[in-house]
C-alpha cells in the first residue's frame, strides 16, 4: 500500500478479515461502528456504483490515521507494562 493512497475496503471484507484473524464480529456490530467512526471523521466512505449493486467502501481519514497511531502506541505501551509485570519486573 502506498502512503499517498490509503487502502479502502468494504464492510463485508472487513468482517472476513477480522474473522480470519480470530476476531469474531457480527455485522450488526460492525456496520453501526463504521457509521459512528465516519460521523466522528475517522473514516471516509464512498459508494461504488459501477457494479450492478451499489456498495459502500471505507478508508481511514487523515485524522483517523493520527488517532490509530496514538492508539497503537498506547496499546504497545500497555503490552510492555503487562509483560514487565508478568516477569516480576518493576
């Protein structure tokens, strides 16, 4: 993926990707979440009307990428802290 061309995907493909990674998510949970993230400006959606049935695809907005970077850093820091705790370090 080129940095100047954010990856985009359809909701159903995201469900499959999450499932393949061992994260079971129901569509009734995912689709409202996608709409909420779009409303918050973290995702951008567009309709693909080139096929017989229009489909909506999503991509991460620039603000969403900034938030994702911060959340990943926090998650990694938490994981490192838990690792230290389980090894008995302080």
